C-alpha cells in the first residue's frame, strides 16, 4: 500500500568510482565546468580542496550557533538575576534580596561563570540540532547506498554522485564525462524512497 505516495522507481543519480583523490577532483571540476551543481562526493579520508571545487558554501549552521549562544547569554543573565533576587516586587514577590558582603545585587562578575556555561550548553544544543536538521538525519538508508562500489568509499575508493535533480542531468552525458576522466566504474542509481 502506497498511502498516497508515488513509490515507483525514479533515477537518483549517477555514481562514478575513482582510484585517487586527484582523479576525483579533476572529474568534479569537469562536472562543475559542465554546469552540474547537484553533486556529492564520498571519500575514505578528507580530500583537501574538494568542497571548494564542488562549490559547497553552506553557512547556515553558523547562524544557528550564533542564535544558540545569544539565547544562552540571555538565559544565563536572566537566571542569575532571577535567583539572586534582583527582580523583587511584582515579578518575584517571594524574593528576599540578600546583601552578602556589601556586594551589589546586580554584580556582573559573579554572573560570568553561569552565563558562560549557559552559552556553551545552548550553542552545543543548537549546533547538534541544526546538524541533524540540515543533513536530514536520521536517514538509515540512502539511495546512493545501492551502488555496488559504495562500500569501497570507506576503504580505498573515491566516489562522485551527480544527482538526477540537477536540471542539466542526462545519464548518458554524465556517464561519458565520468569515463573520460578515468572512472573505474559508473552506475546509475534508482530510488523509490522519495529523495
């Protein structure tokens, strides 16, 4: 039963397998020069310069971290003000402000440790939450896992996937381009998962 979803197989993309990171970077640059923008690479080790060649510029996680840090600062200061009895009267009628050692009620040096910890805590939560949200996790199965050579991406091969959602995608042209740049194998992946 499909529950209203179209689960017929659709092309996901073309996966090419390369032996060296240099071949992968050359093929990625060629694909980029040919106008392909929807692509992803899978490598056993980090490849320096690959994200630059792919044109990957996603800075949304930085803004989430900034928002989490700012919220942590606000929460820390409000927490310290509230618990030290600065808010007396209508906001906290049960508060009894203690004058301890002649220090002022709103003493910012004593607020620093708690505020710092709140900043770290909420920044960490926002970064981890943003990471999960932006990467679409949890995703226990991805269509690129169906590629025969994908298991070698964690061992000794470098894979490049040109996705079918790219407006210029034509599987025969992509296959010729990847073979021209030294691909050991080229596969066309299918999906019925709705990716």
